[in-house]
C-alpha cells in the first residue's frame, strides 16, 4: 500500500489498522520518518523560508539592526549614540573621542541599579554581569572588525542554520519514537481492558500510525496565537483513542469471520476462526 494512502487511512479508517500490522519494520520506520519530515516542513522549515523571503530575513535584520561601526587600531567608531534600558539591563555606546567613561573601578557606584551593563567609548568596554564588573581596552584586541565584515558572515550563518535544522529534525524524530513508546505502553493496558491480545511490538507499530492525526492537529495548533493548556494530554490521548477504536474494529472483524471445522489426527474435532 502506498505510504501516503496509509497516512490518509490512519486518520479515518480504523479497520485498516489490522492491515498495517502486516507491514515490514523498515516500511513502518520509513512511514514515521516521512511523517515527521512533513511535520517539520510545515512547522519549522516553511515558516523560516517564508520569513527569509520577506522583510524578516537574516540579511535585513543584520542590515537594519547593526549600526555602521569599525574597530581598527585599538579604537572603536560607531556612527551613532546607542542607548538601551530595560528592567535591570542597560547599554550605552558613545564613541565620540571627546566622550569617555571612567575606569571600571570608578564606574562601580554608578552601576548598582543594574544587573547587566555594557558601556563603550572609543577606547574601552566596561561590562557588568553576575555582579562582576570587567574592563577591556580595544588596544588589547588583536583584530579588526567592521559592519562590512559582519555582513560577509551571512552565508556562513545560513549554513549554520541549516546544520541546526538537521539536528532539530533528528531530535524531533527521536522524540517522536519515544512518544510512540509511551503510547504503546499505555496501549497494552487498553488492549488488556478490551480483552484483545496484541504484542508490544504490534502495539508499537499501531502507535506509529496512530500519531498521524495528533501531529496534524499539533501542526495546526502551532500557528495559533495562544497556547492550549495541557495540549499534550489531548495529543497522546487522541492516539490512545485511535488505538482503542482500531482494536474494536479488529474484534468486530474477528467476530464476523466464519467458523471452520477442523479435525486432528487423534480424531478430536474443533471449530476455529477462519483467518
């Protein structure tokens, strides 16, 4: 059966789950990876690509967010005064040669009101973090840097983003299989309560297919401007409900099968369900 057809059937056709039990392990694994790839594209990759085609792409953010600057020969030049204050954070940059900060030790009394501070003049940077105040003179830095240099890093940033996305996909897929493990374990209780015998391996396989509809809903919910409380309960609860419905269909199919009269070599007769 085509894997995309199986995805559709796994959403609405509970009687198809008995057929899924006949699939090879490699096919089930491929189904899971493809399902996660589709989910990843919808929730992560596509929004990122759309943002890069719009005004929120990395190049535009760097172009507009980073002021024109140059660090050369031990001096920093920034084309404008920068001041930022939020909660207990404060940033002030002024590289006018006629303006300068006192030493870090002398500046301590002025920094008590903030937990994080960055001060820069043309010669040095003073930073406060975790209660420690440190000072760095640009003349001690053995390299030069400008906005043009930073803009030249953008292609490498995209490569880094691509690598991060690959690892994100691998991590999300690993979490998917771990989630199916949880579904299969609870599914054993469901099968026991419904008095239908299935092995853990069979329940794990059914768990993979039962995750299709919850992932579709989860992808849709990710675009909502608000969070749904305890959504993970709904998410996994739906998978268990699907497994329960699939087991019920299997029981119904078993009851609808005709009886077959059999006889063994010892002359004992018995009725068995035809399969």
